[in-house]
C-alpha cells in the first residue's frame, strides 16, 4: 500500500522564528526561501536537497518517496 505524499509543510525561519505553511513543489527542489517574517533568504543546509528538508516539519516529496533528489 502506497503512502500518500504530503505537500503541505510548515517552514520555520531560524533567524526570527516565523513559521509559514507552504505547498512544496513536486517537480523540483526549492533551494531558497524568502522568510515572510524578517525577509532573510533561507538556503538549504549542506547535505540537504532543499529548504524544506532543512527547515520544515515535512521533508520534500522526493525524500518522502525515498528518492534522493540532490
């Protein structure tokens, strides 16, 4: 039985603590994200494929499927 992929993920800025729920792209990794709280540009941490894997509560769709997307 296949697990349903979650597309909503809450990303939290490490600079100001602002959290925002976003819909993750399914066709590409998102390397940058503009915080809606303080405006800082978040970048994926070394070893992570995208900002959702670095700063959010749900990893990106390829990681959820067990596929390395980097």
